[in-house]
């Protein structure tokens, strides 16, 4: 019997984690790669900043989204984060191109479209993600041996010592 296929939330979060992780790894190892987008730095401090912000931060985002992909109760929060991150990137890029029209070109257009796609898929996945709201009493009642919310039973003494 084959395993069930991944859900759209898992695929969306997993793909987003791969995108952020791949980009983060590239910028961590080769900060000069940003020169392809017209971004250059001068000196070691600039390289460190690109490694930290474009490398380390994106790797951290990838780790968070990847964790959310594999924890069912975290799908919705991960998808909100995915939508906010790709939406922020696309919005910032659109504002930037409006303020500096000379930056408009195939690369900026492709990146903006890809980020918009990340938002759209995240929104679609969010609609399909189950809503798993819990309250503290739900968590108490779900502990092994508990049938209803209420105070914890007194601790039993340890007969072995």
C-alpha cells in the first residue's frame, strides 16, 4: 500500500523552504552572486552583511518553513509566514521598481512574478489547511490518562526511592 500523497500545505511550505534554503546557501557561500542583480559591496564588511542577511536569514526562514511543513499543527502559521515573506519581497520590489524604473528588467520581473506565485500558492494552501485551534483546557484534556480539564492530580510517591 502506498503512502498518501502530500497535501498542498506541505508542498507549498516544502517548496518555499527549498527556495529560501537554496538562495540562503548561495549567498552564504558566494555573496558576490548578488552582482547578477546589480548589487555590489565593497570590502569584507559588505560580504559579511550579505552572508548574514541574505545567507543566514534565508537559511533560518528555510528551517522554520521546513519545520512547519512537517508539523501538521504548524501548517497555518507557516503559510501565514510564507505569504508575508513572499508578499513583502514582491511589494518591496514593486515599490523599488516604481521609484527606480531603470531597475525594471527581465530579472526583476521574473523575481516579482515568482514571489507573487509564492503568495498565490500560499493563499490557496492556507484555504486547504485544516484549522487546528486549541485552548489550554484542550491540551490538558489530551494528556494521557486525563479525560476532562481540571487540576492535575497529586503526584504519587516513588516507591523505589
